[in-house]
């Protein structure tokens, strides 16, 4: 029987949006900002593993899970305000982990707030090299409007995320596919937001704390002219890159214990 302390609650963002969160464990706080195709509950096993060493805050971004659906178009400030509300709840000394779209939000929060705490970015999305959407928003909207979330999800993973077609075919057979497809409706709005994150030299100089970049060993390797990871390393020279062995973009689901070990190393400054 689990002895992990788990609490659920809500916090109100600047515009009145009510955000739901789970708090697990005890110790120094760690906030997780999830990506486009997930909710807080998808990070639960990761949180349970981390809970022996950290107080982990898993929150549903607006319009996801148990958090309110935003009444208007997604706005970068709103997402950053939401994250700021959760970070304030977590308290002084909180570390921040952002995954994919959540990594872009975490970067924006860290820039705006001159964040000095530990920042961990797991394959964050931003548009310094090329727009994240790669011009595919109209077709994605067409598929969603046609009532075909499966086709829209497959299109997004192939043409926007950059997964090989065989990998997408394998994912379609997995139990997580239905849950992924249910999230596709908000993706065009999120892509517009990410397309606005075209960082330039000096833009991220306000981030004063230690920054770690996590890359899945099995994730697609993009050319330097396109890669957001290479661009981020140029913008944050002190950034420390760590590879997640044998994993891709979804290690929080496929290997949560391994991801937790690597995150702990980032937070303590230990070696891989």
C-alpha cells in the first residue's frame, strides 16, 4: 500500500481561470508543466517516484484535465500567468520542469520572471530556428473540423512533431492513442503560441538559475538549421544537456523511474 502523501486542490490564475493540481510527497518543491498531448494525471507515476525526495506539483494546464477551459484564444501571457500562480503556490526555492509545449511555457516564465531556480526543459518547443507549426496549421484545422481526430493526431505527430510514420503507426495501436487524440482540438492554438517564441540572442539572459536540457536518445535528430535544441544551447551557453537513454519524447509515460532519476541528477548537480 502506498504511503505517499497526495493532496488535490485548485488555484486561481490572474484572469480568474481555476487550475486544478495534485501535490505529492514532501521535500523541496518541483512543479511540472505538461505538454500538448497530456494532462497532469499522465505524470502521476513520475510524481510518485519523485515524491520520496520532492514535493511534486502536477497541474492541469487551462482547458486540460480538471482545469477550466479558457473562454478565449490561448495567449502566452495567460499560460505564463497560470504557471506563475502554481509556482507561487509551491513557494520559495521551487524547481521547474517543462515538457514539450510546457517547456516553451517554462522558458517564457523563466524569462519574464527572471527565474533563478533550477529549470529543467524536456525537449521544449519554441521557434527560434523555424516556426514549430512548419506551416501545417491550416491542414490540421481542416482535419479537426472534419471530425477526424485520429487523422489529425497522426498528421500532427508526423508533420509537426517529426515522428517517422512507422512510429506513429505503432502509437496508433497503443492504449494511449485515444487519450492523445482527445487533446488534438487545442493543438492549433498552442502551435500559434509556440510560433511566437522566436528567441533571439539576449532574450533569455534574464534566466539566472541552472538550466538542464533533456533529450530522448530515440527522439528524431533534426539538422542544426532547424533544431530548437541546438538553438537553445546557443542562447543559454551554460545549459547542461542530458540524454535519456533508450527513450524518446514520452519518457514520463514509458520510463517514469528513469526520468525521475535523471531529473534528480539535474537538481542535485550529479553526474549521469
